[in-house]
C-alpha cells in the first residue's frame, strides 16, 4: 500500500540498546488512530497490558476514519531516564489505564485516579476536573535525573524521586481500556518540559454544551472553530470561570489563552448549537510565495505555517509529460506530512499527509480529502488542453472551498465539508507527472 509507506515505528540504536520509539518520534500526530478495546477486568493484571493487541477500524467518538489493521501491539519501549512520553487519549468508557514503565495510572471514573508502582498503590484521589468520555485528554510522563513526574491535562498529578535503579534502563508505555489514541510521542533529553515538547494545542471535540480542557503549550492568540453555521454574531464562552464574548474572524473566533490548563465552556444558546470545537494557534495574516522546478515525476512541496486557517491560494503550472494515471495540482490544510519521504525520495509517502487536494488528470478535476489515503469528495470532467500553462486559485473559509481554473469567473467546484480539516499548510503535489516549473502564492486571511 504505497499510501502508507511511512506508517512505521522508528528504531533508535543508543548505548548498545535498541529502542522502539513508537509512531511519532517527530513532533506530529501518530499516523494511525488505534482503537483499543478490552474488558475492565484486565485492568487488574498489568502484565496483560504489554502484549494486548488492538484493532483499527472500529467506531470511535471522534468521527475519524481509521484503517483496518489487525494485531497492533499496545507496547512501546523507550529509555526511562531523561524522557518525556505524551499521549492524547479519548476513553469511550471507564475504567481505563495507562502504563509508563513500572508505573500505572488507573482512571476508575471521570473524577478519580489511582497511581501504582510495581503493583503497589502509591496514591489515589479526586481530580479537580472531569475526564469526560469521548474527549481527548493529555497524559504526560516525564523522567529526568532527579524526578519522575506525571501530568494529566497539564496538572502535575505526582512527583516522585528518581531512583538509581530507574536510571538508564529501558521502559515502556502501554494502554488498556476502550480507548481512541489521537497522539503518542516519546522525546529524549534533559531539556524537554512537558508543555514545550507538545507540537500543537490539544484539539477538543465536544458535543453540545460541555466543559472541556486544553493543555496550552504557550501563551498567545488562538482560533476557536465550531460547527456553528451562522457567524454574524459573537460567540459566548466561559474561560476559567469568566464569561468572554469572542469576535468572529474570517473563520472561527479570536481567543486569547494563557499557558497551562484552560477550562472552556461554550454557551450554546437557543439560536445555535456548537457540536464540534477545535482550537489551534493563531498566526498573523501573512503572504508566502515559492517558485519550484521539480525533479522527478513524484513529489509534494509545502510552504506556509501549519496553523493557517482561512486562505487564498494561487498556483501556476507548466506541465511536461504525464503518465496514464498521472495527476498534478495543489494540497491545502495539510498537516503531518512526510515532507517528500526519507532520504528526500519524493516517491515515498506521496499520500502521507492529512489535508485536502485538488488535482488535474488527463480527463477530470478531482477534489479529495486525505488521512494517509485519498478519498474523492468531488470529481468533474475536464476539457483542458494540458500542454498549455494552467493556473489554479482556491479560497478556503472554514468548511467552505471554491476552486477556479485559469481565468474562470465562476468556481468549477464549490464545496462545503461537514467534517472539515480547519488548519494546515499549502503546497503542490504531483504523481506520475513531469512538471517543468510551478509557482505558488498563499495569502493567510485570518
């Protein structure tokens, strides 16, 4: 399956040890979104956690389409000394648990936790906030030469003295319960902090009016997106128990967040209902431009900021030759890209990204959505004479996209995505096609 060439677990050879780092050694979301399911009675036996197999493709509360792949191991190993392990996990039900080396966290209910070391209970208690089912929450285990620290949604749950027996040994993490994993990451080094190693603000997917929590890595302006269809008025939210009125942007709402764990409640009044919420960093409106002379017949080139939301994209192509199944065009709202593949081989990982694509073939225009695969949203016949220079213009405002080709005054495609990807970079992408030159201009409208 050439669309999943980079769905691999990196392996590190370090100090005569072989360390399996898991699917997100780099700071990005793990490609698969595994769904682990097991009976609650298994939570009593930590030894089972290391070898339990999960399965993709089952229904999950975030509405994310995941691929079917059996026998996925829930164990990942790492060097216990000087490491940070991060997980973003949504639980379909309670209880559930997570293992970090010899430590185990059990979540019997939304508001309670238990912490074990070598099967011995260390502490238990109530959380100051609820770990709501079907919502992604952040779990961080940090180990350095002095302490072992465990965080839930940024809250320091426990700090223990590191022992000589822990230093330099190989640890592991594992999960147990009816869970959906949105992100896992292992980082090595003494300078990493729990928040600094997060590469993005934790998304929160919420149905209706609920409290939710964001582990915010840095103070700054963010954009709050919701499924509200009418954005002519301000949105009311309660932020850290203080009522705020958010002004609408081109897409979403302007929101200022301080570093730390922030509690947000959306005031879904009678005139609208916020069913889905996503928060990400806001960037200043900007302009990006790049001229490209691609080498080879496969590739993707990206530019801009990963937190771009509303945009206008213009691209010009001079095509040379195209194979039988060849295509060329642009991609946008793109995250988690392989950036062309390992060793700069642009054939590998050609479908390895999350985002949208608009591509031109010999016979049709295609608008597609990618989650490490390609799903066609719209395709229409094309009568372009492909030997000519071709220009493409796309505007994206929230879930709405319009596509123009050459000098067309009306969009050839106008599309509203009910489950939109709301931010990411833009670029060009081609397969089985030779491009003499390409130019791309991106204007961020937020």
